[in-house]
C-alpha cells in the first residue's frame, strides 16, 4: 500500500508538481523520453475502446470523454477527439494545458474545458462522460485518493459509460519512484483499489510491443 512508501503526503504531491513543471511540453516529455512508443500505445488503446463503443444495445456512447492527466493532449488528439464529439482535459500543470491549445490544432475547438487541477482535488461533473480515460497518472495518487477519485469518476459517468485506467504495473507490491514522486503498484493492488471504489472490472488487457526495459502496462475498463 502507498502508506508504506509515502512518508509525507504533502511532499509526495508537491515534489511531483515540481517535477512536471520542469518537463518540456512535448510528446517525448509526456512519455519520459519514450515518444517513439506513442503510436503503438494509441493503436492498442483504440482497439480496446472500440470494443465498448461498438458493443450492441448496451454500447458506450460517443458524446463526451474526459482525459485525466492529459498533459499537452497526446491522448486527446490521437485517441479521444477522433472518437468523441467533445473532450474535457484535466492536468496539474498549467503550461501543458496552455501548450495543448496549439498542439491540438483545429480539432481542439471540440475541447470544452481545460481543467488545471490535481486529480486528488478534481471532481468530474456528475452524469457527463461516456468515457473517463486515466493513463500514466494513477501513480501520482495515494491509495485513498485514488479510490476516492474513482468513486467521483463513477458518479461522472453517463449510462453505459466506462472508466479506463492504463498504467504501469509492478511485478509485486508497491514501488516508489523518487525522481517524479510517484508509485507503481502491482495488478492485484490496483484491482483491490478498484473494488474498494465500488467498481466492477469489465476488461483487462496487457499492452504488447512495448520496450522490454519498461514496466508491463495494462489497460483496465470498469464501471
């Protein structure tokens, strides 16, 4: 549990905020120097998401999506805007959201809101989103804050809406990264937090074709 590796909660958040303030607002910056994996990532995410958007009478709608930990809008631009009428973005770093306005180009007109906020303090508008996409950011939340955030996300879903987490998974336990002030949890810990938030896991998939030296990445859908 994060309580075992995070000694000072306020410092955990402030150090992460400071880390991201010094990162260049580029795709390579968003991906920690692994910009070359962006297309592989997006293609897999699209296939995963389309299973729900195309799925019969209970299919997930395509009206509005929320991109959590959105950065400059890499996922908004290449995954969400092509599939949804409108998108909202939330990120803790204002410089990234400012850059997003130019990075997204013409299609950025369909981004309704650029929320500058840490997810531990963010509440999605109730009954608003068909998909809430949370990628490479849950490690910046403590277990309790992640569980609480997921509960608020659940309230933010429209009928048949889904929450998707895509993130690094440790082999075992919870590992602290002091460089960017984040944690990496194993899959069982993440599943437990999802259950604690009152959500049901609908699908789970391991990302393929990523470099061997990085953590395994899993995509999980829930509602």
